[in-house]
C-alpha cells in the first residue's frame, strides 16, 4: 500500500511547518556542499523565519508543502515573476527550490510538485518555467530532463562558503506552450 501524498499551498499560518521542512530537507540533501559555517549561514539567510514569513505575506512567491501521511516531507518554492536572463521577468516563473527528505526519493513527490508548477504556469499564462541545478547533480538533471526541461546555459553560484568545486550550475528551461 502506498502512502497518501498531499500537496498544499503554504499559508502564513504554515510558517513553522514550512520553516522546519525547508531547513530539514535542504540540510539532509546538501549539508556536505558547504565549507565550515556555511550551512547554518545559508539556512538563516534563505530559510530564516523572517524571510519565509515575508515571502508568505507577499504575492510574488508561492510555497507548496508535500505531506505523506500528514507529515511534511518536502517543499517547492516558486518565484512567479522570474525568467532566465535576457527574457522578460513577468513572462517566466522560476522553480527556485524543490527539496524533499532523501528517504522519500522515488515516491513521486518531485513529479507531483513539478506538475503543480506547470499547472500554475499555464493558469498565469507564463511562457517559460525555469530552474537552476548544480551541474554535478546528474540524477536531478536527468529528472528535470524527463519532466521536459532542456539545458539552457551554464552559470556559477556566487555564494560564500559553498564548496568551490560544486559552484557550477545549469539553467534549465521549459516552454510552457509545450505542456
């Protein structure tokens, strides 16, 4: 029997749940990508309570929380007005974060979250959905390719404390008209 998967758009009242799953899922996946002191610095800068609270109160970011058996196991963050460099921001939507607990890999969580992003992009009449992925993360690149994304361009992370050998990134994009 498979566990029931539920995805909910996060509301301001979900702050503590979102804060917890953001930090846990990111840490379990990427703690080894940081030099000393970097992980905690990044978690506070990106997933601090004030940051998440601010984003939840606005209109340009949507968070979605994935639940299995009513337990939060992952999340997705969408920037609703973001496009690949050189394109009109209002015409694009970025999947800026998509993480879930590693023990739940292969359970369809990523596919379900991506399908929600695609549905929203069509509803909002976006032309492009895009994301960034570390260039050494072959399994993520393969997953996004299977979901219809194409390698767009190489770039580099410009972020302190991140291990130098992992700063290579791919921007991947998908034309919403192909969905």
